C-alpha cells in the first residue's frame, strides 16, 4: 500500500492545508476493500487536545475509524461529510477521526475550530503509530469499519462521499450482516 505523506519532508509539508485551493474539486470515489476483514482493531492509543487517552481496543460497539490529516486535501473535503454521517448514525456506529498530523493539537484544534465539526472527536496520533499499524502508512484518507467485537469489516481508501445515502446503507448493511441479521449476498465485492 502506498503512503500519502512523506514524513521525512521539510516541516512546511505538514502545513499545506492553508495553501490548498478550496475551490478545487475532489473526486469522492474511494475504493472499498474487504482484503483485511476479520483483522483486529490496532492496539494503538490516541490522545485528544486536552491530553485524554483512548486505547482503540477498548472502544465498545461498532466503530467507523477515519485516519486523516489537515494537510491532506481529500481528507479536508471528507471531514464535514463524516461529521454529517456521525450525526445521522449516532447510536448505530461510533465515528472516530484520528489525525496523523505530526504537530498534533497545534494544527488539529484550529482545523476543528475553522470547520465546526461538532459530531467528530479530535483524536490524534502524531507519532503515526496507527499508520504504522496499517503497514507503514496508508493512503489518506483511510476509513475502516470495525464490528462490535473490534474486527475489521471493510475499509475505504481515498476520499468517499459519506453524505450519500449509499454510504449509510453500506455501513448499516455491513453491521447487520456482522450481527447475523441478513445474509451476505456478495462477500467478494471490493
């Protein structure tokens, strides 16, 4: 899997969100993959801007976890869509967003203030332990759906239209299949 970030780059590379052309259209056609279905949620601890810690393996219930960064233009486009999804699916699935920004709260807090995302948590992994758990650094954004037992159901690489009805259907259908409520009629779709 290819990485979208060069962590060895000059420090300025982490600050490109302000320079991004916000009028530029982003293709929201991420790829749904089931290649890692059944794998456990990574044993990674993330923090929020106030210093609270969360061990991802301690999260109860289904989780839709998004790995993103403020300098990643597709991530920036996707965040308001995830915020809307989190509001719509509250009580069905927990949406966790985890920033891979090296500067942590210094850039994440202003990002959330600017975009007003009340339904998304501000978790951070400035050490990139989560990216490393995904084989050294995934293409960003990366969104992974985990069932109530912390097992991967599917993942979407690249930006995705989380505001669409089909996104909600995919999440709900996957969770109902995992719960045994419906048969999986097409398990090899990717």
